[in-house]
C-alpha cells in the first residue's frame, strides 16, 4: 500500500526524493529551481521523526526507497547541500542508533518492520485513515486526520475557474503540497484474516529442520547427484555420466512433520507410483574436459510442459529435453565454443547461456505458432512447430576475457549478471542488453558460483580462495566471509532472505543474505553433498556423492502452528 500512497502525495514525496537523482528533477519547480535552505533539507531520520510527532503541520509518508534502496541515504557524489546555521555541513542522512551507521541495516530492519505480522494485522487502521471512512467528516476530526481543504478531491473546480491568477495559485498549492488520495471506502475496512498456520522454519525456527529420511541410490549406486530441480510435483535429478531421473513427490501429513514421499518407493503404504522417467542416460555427449555440474543444467516449465536445459555438449550447443519422456526436443547452436552455464528467469520465459567463447546470449521461450492460415511463409510454421526456445538470441553480451562460469537473470530487476574465470562479475540490463557495471573479485580469483536475491543482493564464490563476497546490485561491497571448505552448491530460499550452501565438509550451512552470517548448520550424515534444492516449504533436498537423496524437513509438526517466537542466530552454531 505504501507504493500507492507514494504517488498520491507528490508534495510529501518531494521532501525525501529531492536528495536523490534523477528525482531531483521533480524539485526544479520549487524554490526557484534550487535546493531549499540547508536547515530545511531532509538530513536526519531522528529529527524528522521527532518533528512529525511534535509538529501538527509536519505530515510525511515513507517512499518505497525507504524499504529497498540504502543508497538514497548517502551523499555518494559528495554534493554540496549547504551548511546549517550551527556550521554543520550536510552529507549523509543521519541514521538511528539501531542502524549501527549502516544504511543497509536501516533499510533491512525497516523492511522487516513493514512486512511484520504486527503491521499486517493492523493495516486496516491505516487504510481507514488514508482511503477509508476516517478520511473525511466527523471520524476524520475525531482521528485528527484533517488537512488543508485544497488537498481534498473536489474541493475546487479548476476547469470552470475564470480568475487565471487564482487558478495558477491553487495549482501551485496542489503541485507543491500534494493531494489527499481519493476516498474509496465509506465503512470500516475489515481486519486481515488470521495468518496461514504454516511456520517459516528458516525465518522463525531453523533449529526445527533435521534429517528426516534418506533415499539411497536415488539415481544409481555409483552416480553422484549433480542437480536437483523442482517443478510442481516433479523432482528432476541429474547424475554423473548424464543419468537423468524424474520422480513424483508430495508432502504428506501422514508422516511425522510432513515429510516428502517419492515415487518408486519400496514402501507399499507410502509409495505413490512409478517414476515419470526411470534412471536413464541422456542421448548426447559432453565436450572433453568440460566441468559438468549444476551450472550446466536448469529445469524450466514452459506453457505447462516441463523441460531440462542441458549445456556442455561437444557440438557447442545447448539442448532442451522433455521431462515427460526424456526426448531431446531441441538443440540450439549459436555460441562459437562450448556452452558452459545456463540460467532461467523465475517465470521460465527468459534463458541466459554463457560460453567458453566469453559471451552471454539471451533467449526467449517460444510463444507458439501463429494460427493465421494466410501466413505467406508456411515453412516458418513447420520449422518452429517443435520449438521450445526461439533459436535467435535477443542479445549477445560481451565484456569478459575468459570462460563464463555462472549466470543470473531476472525480469523483475531487469538484470543479467555473469561471472567469469577472469574474476569479473558484469551487469547488463535484460531488456536492452546495455552494460551497467562490473565488479571484480577482491583478489582477482576466478568466480565459481553466483546467487542473487530479488532484494538486489549478489553473492559470488571462488574455489580458488574458498571465499564468499556480497555486493548490492548497485555495486557496493556489503560483506565477505570464508566458506570453510569447498562449496559444491549454493541456493537461495524462496523468500530470498537466506542462502543455503553445502559441499565437501558434509554440512548444509544456512547464511543470511543481509550479512553472510551463519544462521544455522545442519549435519549431512557425513556425506559429501553435491547438489541442493530448497522446497517451497523451506525444507532441503540434498544429493550426495554416493547417489543418495537426503531429506531435511521439520522434525516437530507442532512447529507449523502459530505462536513461534522468531529465533535469530547471530553467530555460527555448531
């Protein structure tokens, strides 16, 4: 809702946004096109907050930037905003003590407060004030929710006003000080219903997750599980030597804690039928010396059908494999060397591939053939009738000097992030394919793995120095940490707040995507973990070097009910 109120109160918005380009353009019609006096500029969270509590004429709203963009609180370009009457020059915005001097921490806690259960359960009171029955009349008076009359819709008819001077003055008043939103509700807004009684274990009780079952020989007794993909009721497994298996899986409350049940189970009571695809070798060949692993595979759902994207082929192509029968339905060869990695957008409509040729190509899912019988080129329909991905890339992105090793693509953030053995992490826009910025590994080591969250936090890892480094999407370094062993897999939780990683040390380590701090450690039964997946229930599926599949889920089903206090572990556990 704060996004809606942001645009409905332009005068309030300007107070904050006048410090941040390109929004400063909005302020050029105020104060003669210049910034206001230094003492009246937004300079401190504390002073602004206190003024709002004590001054009845000081009414402000928080713009969306307060919940996702820490950069707007910093004077990164050392712009001269002036000097206050007490001689103090204006620079960064003053933060409250609990932010510990960090704009990132301030934004993080502010966002957590906004998304908290307390705010959600009391949001109807705010709706009543802004859009509801307390906006006008006696209820507004009783709630001290009265503003200058010109800010209300319908207070003046500008279209039929003859006095141009008065009309101009009123328009300036409205433009400079904003308008009250349109009243939508005339009755009390109902309170939000009770929260869904499913706990978020990673957020509230990470200690409740434990090993609940082990599926031996999930692919074969001699093949490491290199990839785990989740597509609705299907779990896609890829092992060494290109052994593919697709199992059905479901969560059942019949077992303690709501464990996962898989097809092909030897238990007659809990079994749910045969596998969609029993373990079999994919009919293709990998290039020599290619480092085949998680980065070479992606599971994607396009138009209701499930596919596996496989790269690393000897013919410099990447292939689309149907997960209903294991058949290769499309092979695309556009790169000039081996395709080394692949990434897919969250909705499956955009695919990015990286190559030994140092380029990244952006592809789009095929939207289907035209049904127009008047089509002049019938051969086009015939050539694309089985296409899953359009075979011409929309962008070819350059900038690296070595093999592309890891990728991330997001339509929501309009970003493509690529990591390379040359130690650089390069950002391009997704829509236009334009270069944005580069980040380099602090010691120049080649990048091995990369994850990025919807909040704009990027973490990359290097096998060379076993280090993790976190940056903002705007290129600011946030944190670094040792991985304490070789990592074979790094995955994000569905909420994007946590990174789950594992490797040769046989543990699953849960880290915060705000600080890289270790939240919890999970024992992996002493097995080397080679692949990971985080389920929507915030549980883990881990593939091992010996071909097993380990299920980590909630040990105590009572923890799924309400009343759980959040347990944040600030330091390493175990």
